[in-house]
C-alpha cells in the first residue's frame, strides 16, 4: 500500500481543502493525504466549477510536453445545484434525490454545517458562522420564545437574482425586512470575508428569509438549518421534496404561495391560528445517513490505494 494518498483537485472552490468531504477522507484514510502535490494521483476529485484554459496556456503546455497524468480513480463531488453525472467519473457525490446508481451517494449541501465530531470527523465551520451546528438542536423545536423576538425578517445575500428579488420585495410589503451582506453593503469583499457572524445577527429576529438559489429535488443548502439553529423561523423557497430532509411545519416554504403571491401568502400565514405550531415542531425527525457516507468514502479510498 502507498505511504500517502495523493489527491488531485480539479474545478473545486478555493476553500475545498477544508470541506466536509476532505475532512472525512482525512479521518478514514490510514495514510496521510497529499493534495495537489504533482505526484500521480490515486484519486481525482472533480468539481462543478469548470475552468477552461486559454489557447496560450494550452499551447505552452503542448510546447513543453506537459500532459495531465490520469488518476487511478475519479470522483465527481458537487455542492452546487448541478447534477450527479455532470462530469464523467467512477463515483459521484451530490445532493440529487432519486438517483439509483450504486456509485453515487447523496450528501446534501447542509451536512457541511453540522458538527460530525461524534463520528470522529473534524470538519470546520464556514467563516460566516462561529461554530458548527450541534445536530441535537435540530431535533428540538424552537419553543415559544421565538415569538418574543422582534417580528422582523433578516436576509443575508450578495445578490438579488430571482427569486430573491421578488421574495424580498413581496415580503417587505407586509413586514419589516432587514438586509445584510454584499448586496446591501457593497464594500464587503465577499460573504466569507464580511466579518459578520450570522447567528449573532439572527438572534434579534423572529424570521430568516433564506430561499434557495434554484429548485431541484434534493438541493437544500445550509440556509434553513443555520437559521433554525439560530432560533429563527426559516422562510425558504424550495421544491416540495424538501420534506425529505426537513420536517414540514418547522419552516415556511414560500414556494407554496406562488399562485396567490408570496407576500399575500406569508401575510395569511402570519395571522393564521396555527402560526404558533411553528414553535413546536423540530426541524429533523430522523438522523442523516452519515454512517452510509463514511462507508461509501471508505470504499473509494480502499479502491484508490489498492
């Protein structure tokens, strides 16, 4: 067996080396990891951020006789709203629901915000939050204290691409909505470098407007659990399969009100008799299949090092 697991990252984001998946691989691997060392890779992890080389760079590489050494095994891992088979690979990990391919495992984006130290995995929180979410808190309801908070909505965003723009305008017509992030404060470089900790801000709000960027069965990010763990009622915008991950009644899915208008639908819910039910329903009623993910990754590592 090799004395090091050589991994090549391709088309992944700049913080990927501190991602949950890399933390899992470090935990499972019996040998140290070497990431982008230039050595022939046992495993190439491909992401969704395709970067095409310029003609000049391709010409220089050919001139110097450089070529990409094929990896022994490839894994496509996307944390974005892209499909599990967007890149050809031996294995894939995505948020997609309904995939029957045995070489695919569903790992929702929001798992990256959970503290998995009980499984020996030492993942790190994003710069936007102070600490990872204790899974136990998501099995507990918000409690009646949420209705003692100011009846206002907070939104964190870097853009107003739809549906955010419409949701923001519609809700602002029926309730006070306060905005945070680069869209509202342009001098902020990025959401990871704002210096604002989400849970500190959300502690002063009853609601958190946290819509998904797009709809696809299974694509649910950190937005809902981070809002819930901060004691807010999440106002999401997602497809109906969100109920697979999060217990209905613990959040408000604004997509349900597309026919009558998001603002009007939220207003009706806000003044309904069952609004207090939101404080009595936990976000989770079943544990995520994290052990299944560990076994899946272990299978990949064993094959890569074989």
